[in-house]
C-alpha cells in the first residue's frame, strides 16, 4: 500500500499512529493464537496409567473395564525388567468399574471419569489383596481400601448396606452391592435403591441397564423359590429330634427362648465349609445374648467320622449337632424342603420361623433385629 501525504501538509498523523497500533494488535493476536494452538497440541485429551509392579518383570499388565457379566480389555503394556510400565489412552474414560491384572492377580476399582494421569507403585501380591493406592484417582483409592477391608473381614456383612449408601457414586454402590450382598429378600430393597440411583444419574449407561435387569431376575427367582418353599415365615418351626455325635438325642424345641440358626450342612459340602467361619464368628459374638446354632448334617451313611472331624476342624463350638447320616434322604431336610446346602432358617425366641433365606455372611444384621 502507498501512503500519499497531501501537499498542503494538513494530513492528520493520528491516522498513521492508529494504523501502527492496529498492526501491532494484529501481530499480537496472531502470536497468541499460535501459542494457544501449540499448547493444545502438547495437552493430551486422554488418560495415562503408569508406575511399577515389583516381582512382575517380563509379564504384562492388563487394564480392563468390568461390566456385570463381561470384561473388556482396554489396553495392555509390558512390564520392564525394573518393574516399570506405561499405558497412554487417547480418550478419557467413562465412569465405571475397572481393574488391573498381572498374571493371576487382579484388583478392582472405580474411576469417575475425571482422571487424566494415574500412577501405581505396587507389588504383584499387593494387586491381589487390593493393598495399594492409585495416585491421581481418589475414587479408585477409596474403593481399593474398602475391597481390602472386605478381604480382611474388617467390614462384615452388616457393614455393607452403610458402605453402599455412603458411596458418592451409584456405580461404586453397585459394585459393593454385587460383591457384598447375598441376593435374598433381606437385601432386595437395598439393591433396588442402588438401581434407582443409577437410573437417576446414568439413565443411558450400560451399568444401569444390566444391573436393573439383574435385580428384576433376582426378584423373580426369589418369588419362585418362596412359592415352592414348604416352610413359611411366621409358622412354627417343625421340631427335629436326632442323635448328636455321641448318640444323645437332641431336640430343636429344647432351644425355645433363644434365637436359633437352623443350619443344614455337610462335611462334603465346599460352600458349607467356606461359610462356617462366618457362622462361628457370629456365634461367638452373640452366644451370650440369647443366640445359638442347631446344625443338621447331611453326611452320608457310614461317614460319621468325617462329620465329627469337620466339626473339630471348622471349630463349630456350639453343642447342637445332629444327623441321621442319610445324605439327601435326611428326614428333617425333607420336612424343611431342603434341596441344596448350605440352607439356613432363622427361628425366633417363640419358636417361629423368622427367615427362610438368611445368609451366614449377613447373619449379624438380621440378628440385631431379633435379639
């Protein structure tokens, strides 16, 4: 552009100064735009997970998203000879349940979707026990701590409803409900509340759809089971009179005045044996408050010794152990409609059936209402 100055020398030099200012501002604006673009190029929109896993050299670390019945591998990374690994994802993660796994060890945690940079320094064994933290995710670290407490039994079944209600995110509540609650009538209302929270916060989430469907199926199954049960809540508990390991006849009716857990089990029953420590723990806690256990064994004919050994090995230190050693032909099992074990009934102080589906893992919470 050619600037012509009038010959009469009356040209306004303010115009020239304004042009210089405009040119300066234009250059400054272009510079700031370029700087901003450079900054955006250097900023990741995704998320990273890095750290070390000792004792896992030359293995692979898998990072998975966990749904109710499926698991999707999001990424995997080799673990170097010094234990280091690094995963970089281009996109942010959606709120959900995730896990890391190395070999047979795995740990579950919740991510709320705000994470950008996470760091883990742990050992192979600590992954399996959930005994580590994830820097950069308070939500994940919180769930890891609670999962570790569950494993150590520092959180009992009676603590789970409060844990579920207190979780800040319904997906975390859903996970606690899935791993901590038995699907029975005592827990169905708590499970329904979790589903309602999911619908409110994440109406389009797959977690919401799958969990709601799961609860619907549980309710239908419980309704079918209840309709087929011989024993109903509110009716008198049929009496049982069978010999104990010493041959002495023991009667269920003799325990009237106490709250009684009627427990059908057997020495050959794996799930029964795994549940026994929880029953023992509850018995020791409430035995001086009016609670006891009446155990009916479905052991096979001729296997009295195995029955006695299981009582000793599992430290079932209540006195009420009986059996007719008739396996599935056990008379009391037939009277009570027992089709699988472990099967428990809770009987109140008046000898009436208080529950037909109480779980050994959640016995404490039910007992608090009856004692």
